[in-house]
C-alpha cells in the first residue's frame, strides 16, 4: 500500500510540473495516453486526475479533462525519502559535526568501517559520501576502505576564497534584484534582528554565531537559484562554517567582528544600496580570508 501511495504522489507531482511548464495543454490527453506517457496504469492516472479535480487544478468537462487553474506549491506532495536518502543526510551531519568538534583532525587516518559504526550508517553510504568529498582534495583515499584528512596549504585557501567570492557576490547581485514582495527580504530583516540580539550576548554566547553565519550565507546563495552553487557551498561550509583546521583561541573576537560585518551587509541590502552591500560583503570575505591565512601560519608553527 505504501508503494502505491508513493507512486501516486510521485505521478501527481510530475503531472503538476508538466502543467506548470506547459508541457501538457488543456484539454489533457486521454487517460490511456497519460498512462503511456508516465509509464503507469490507468488506475493510477484515474486516481491522480480525481485528486487534482478535488483540488481544483483540473476540471471534468464532458468526456474531457481541462486545466482549471495553474498549480501552486501546496497542490503537490513532499517526496518520501528512502532509507538510503535518510542515512545519507544523517552521515553528512555526523561527518560535519566530527570535523567541527575536532574528532577528525587534519592528517588523521580513518576507515569506512569505523565511520559506519560510529554514525550507524551503512558502509555504502559512508563510501559514497567520502568519494564525493574527496573530489575537493580535503580527504584522500590511502587504500581500500582507508582514508586520510588532508592538510591544505595557503594556495588552496586562496583558490577556495576566489571561488567563494565569485559565488557570493553573484548571489548578492541576484538578491538585490528580487522583487520587494519576495519573502527573502523579510528573512533578511529578521536575520538582522537576530544579529542585533546576539551582539548583546556575544561575550558569553559567541559559539551560537556558527548557526547564524550559516543562515546568512545560505540566504544570500538562495537568490542564485543554482543547485550547483549549493553543492559547492556545502563543501566550503565544512571549511569555513565549521572552522576546519582553524586555531579557535580567538573565536570570540572573530565572531564579534563577523557579526558587525554581517549587519553592515544586511543593512545596506535592506536600504537598497547595491554598491554599498557589495562593498561590505567583499570586506567581510577578505576578513575571513586573512583569518584563515593567519590560522594556517600558526598551524605550521606548531611543533609536530
């Protein structure tokens, strides 16, 4: 029964997308033609059509089915995640937390089996994530099932910042062109309030900044509407958001500075000052770059 339900909801989402994109016109093709198109039974198609008729997206007019209105987001269904998908999300969270909490350090070796036991995820899920992660030269495969976290040099950090600046400056340009009724402007205003609140308590709660930092940069990148940027930022965030290889002795001071810089960017954005917002963002990214370069120097000075 669960399989049938998932199939019907999946076909409903596909039909809604086809209508929204204009791939299917009104009146709709026959149920037999739709069944062939989506490679399902006519029983499944009848269920989908009845469901969308109840929602008002479709209307039955004689022997024909016509489009009553364009679909909205609430007409569809949230796709059910498979067990593997769930484990993939769980392991990504575990792996990022392990780096954040310094359970996995630069130069450290580990095995897929160890991570599988610690995260309670299958070795297949662990291996696939490590392979994806290794493409960015942050971990390397030593031998079958064994990996090492790589130390990266100043040149790597410089390349990473070059990419980060391109992504975020492009996203900011897109953000500033969003219509004023876009909900993300409200999110930006609320985020500014959150920064002001944390600024008042940052001396004692400075570690709470990491979540706010993630929300700030994610909000900027959301305006790009580019899934490839999201994938790159997922990797970049492991380094910057989780302070990979950083000396955290001055974390409180760094976070206090970053809060002020975030607020400067958000204030310029909300006032409609495109040039000012871009200048503040570049200034913030340069501060982060200097921090990482200094931390790499300090790391190299530590005794082996």
